[in-house]
C-alpha cells in the first residue's frame, strides 16, 4: 500500500500518478471528481495522462470530469465503457482565454459518467431555495366506478427547486493556489449529487485540494492523488488549517 502524504479524519492524500496509485490501493469509492490536464496548451504541466479513465473505472462506478468540448471530443475513445448521463456548465464571472478570433470563453463543462445500472447509481440533484409564488396543487379525486378513485394528486411547494444545469459562480483568478483551481462552490453540488452523505469521493488530480474541502463541508470523506509534490504540500497546509465556508476564498 502506498504511504499517505497527508491524512486526517476526513482526508487521505497520496503523492504520485493516479495510474500507479489507484491499482496499488485496490479500493472502491462512491464517486470521483476529476479535473485532468486538458492537453490544449504548450505549458509543461498541461499533458493529458493517457489511459487514466480506464484506470479510474476499476476504482469507482461514477465520475464527474471537467473539460472543454474539444478535450472530450479528442479523447472520447478513452471513455469507452463509461456511460454519459449529463453535462453541467460552469459559467464563470470572467473568461480564461486570450484569443481574439473566438467568443470570449467564460465556461467549462463538467460531464457525469457512470458504469453499470443507472438505478444503482446515486443521482440526487441538489435543491436550492427560491423566492416566488407558492405553486402547491391539490386535485380532487374523480370516482371511476368499481375501479376506485382516479386522477387524485397533490403537490406541496416546499420553496425549493432542482438546481439548474448552468451553475454560475466565480472562478479563482487572483486567489488561486493552483493554475486550474476549481472553487468549492462548483464542486459541492457535483459531490452532493453523486456521493451519499458519509461516502468517499476520489480526486485523481487533486491540484490544490478543493475537492477535499468541498467534501468535508458536505459531510463526505475524500481520497486525493496529486502527481506534483509541490501541490501535495499546498494541500497538506490548506487542510491542516480551518476550512472556510462555501462562498469564501477556497
């Protein structure tokens, strides 16, 4: 078994390549949240790790993966065996691209993949509070002879609605600990959707450790893997400090 780089009551962090660490751990997790290098720039760290979706399949039946449309199309064959359930769009307050011959890009995709039976895959959409008219409905039953009452139904408005597939939240520019850091605000609903309370979330590209923070705040545990030891140290320092609430710098 690999030796943890950092561990506390809710988080275990390993240093290494997830393609090596996961087979060595030989464990199963409720879901994964992955933000792999997209392989779209000439930066030294932006290199797609060939084969990681196949390795991930042995560790979890459910996974969110961040990426661009180009990335998913270019790498579609690597997701063979995974079934796509949906896509969520993270709309940022500001863009991250500098091209002047394209629309200013202010979004990223998060795609949810699963394996096996959908009925056995956790898919609990978070609900958000709304302000608006009460939409409670009560329909009176209509008797249909010896068949009994039909068309009886009711709906009690609890003041919440299903979270929408476009999630608007600030990116981490100017306060990031990692070049591609995701905010806790975008990670939390994805984790709540795919991982049951008390369950374990896997992040094979841990970066600055935001997945661990989001998991801890929502009552889940997490296992992180990070290939760059510099960021393992960043994660260890971050997690050893008090966790800030969602909405604060994360």
